[in-house]
C-alpha cells in the first residue's frame, strides 16, 4: 500500500461557508508557519471576497451520523483560494493546497479557475504576493504566466520575530493562456 494519498476521483468547487471554517483553519495550520486566522477568513467572507474551496468526497463519510451529514455534506478539503476584486484587477490573497494533495496539479487548477473567474469579472490583471523563500509556489505562478514585478521588503512575518520579503507577481489576463488555448 502506498503512503502517498490518492487524489479524489471527483473534485468540485464550492463557496466557503462558516460551517467549513474548521476544516479550512486545520489545513491552514498544517500548511504554514504563519497561517491565516479564523478571523482573517471571516473578515474576507464578510467583505464579499471570492472565497472558493476545492473539495472531494470524504473518505469516511459513511462513518458520520445522519445528523452530522444533514448539517453539512462531509467532504475532503483539497485546497482553497481567497481573492479580492478591484476596479480592473483581482488580488489573490491566499491560495492553499492541503499538504497531502500538494504536487498533484491542484494549485495550477485553482489558479486557472481564479483567472477564468477574474476574466468574467472584467479584470485585466491578477496580482499576488508570495514569500521570497517559497520557491515551489513561485515556480507554479511562473508556469501559470505570472511575472515578477516587484518586492515588498519585510512584508511577511517570519520565525524569531524576523520579517521576510514578498515577491509581487502579476498576470495580464487578456494575454494569458488557459488549458483551452489563448483567451483574448
């Protein structure tokens, strides 16, 4: 038996709702040394930010009582993103793939989903910041067409009361390609 988790056979997007916050916060805690707080997610939801979850069927859904299943459908959280729409741009605030599902192609899929939604909102640009030390994420963003456009010095908290720089990246949406070819 393989120790590598197998991806769900089915996955879907759904909006973040309060009932899923415990799952989101657990993934956030497992993925980062300086995770977002529950309040960060609640504030994003109340502000009307675009908060989407990528979920698959829960492997142990049959073990839940009928009452638990009636409250909210059991799912396995694969990943999520939070994005803020501006006048002609969207700013990606958080994109996370749960550690057991990393390196399986979910992050590029979430990015493409966000880019498609952003185009539909009339955005011309997609912006983000990423820790300068997060080489894997930077590579995913660059493969997705993002370009490095600047640095925010001391943007992120780091270990031992230090600060870490953020790389600012942008994607011009009307020039970026998708899985379906160039979108103009």
